């Protein structure tokens, strides 16, 4: 696995995020308390920085996943898919959900974000193996 694999996996995770949050946007906006314009879109939707930062963060996750996969000899698509899901569901998601509780935000926000982390990491894990 190399850097191109990481970029491909990060791209897949980013695209999946666009689909995930696109489908759940109404619920996510309400749960997150995002300010919206008259057309219902987030006030900061034209600001590129959240997208740039999220791209960099997804790249970091994909890079660490590649490192973990290499150390663990994960080399089949099923192993990549299940290991990615496990990292998202049992490492990232609990942290996301615990912050929601302390922030006093709706649990649905934690579940939406945890779903993205779990399924997004599963997809990135499969892509890392496919591109290796």
C-alpha cells in the first residue's frame, strides 16, 4: 500500500460523506443546530474551509488506516471492509458520541456522525485493499 492508495481511500470517504450527509442533511442540520439561509442551506455552505479541513482529516484517517492494515497484514477486501468498519464503529464513533452527551446535543447527531465514521471507514478500508 502506498500514498496513492491513501488518497484514493480518502477520496472515497469524502464522496461517501457527501452522499451520507446529503441524504441526512435535514436531520443533521436540525440536530447540529446549524444556522440556515432562507433556502434551507447552511449559512456557511459557500465557505470552502470546512471542506478543505474535512479532506485533510479524512486523509489523516486513511493514512493511519493504511499503517494499521500494513502492521496487521490486512490484505483482503473483506478484512479491509470489516477492519475499517471496526475502527470507525469501535474507536471513532464512541468518541463522537461521548462528546455529544457532554455538549448537551441531540443523540441523533452522534448517531448520524457515528454512522458516517463507521460506514465511511469500512469503504475506505475496502478501497485501501482494492488499490494496493
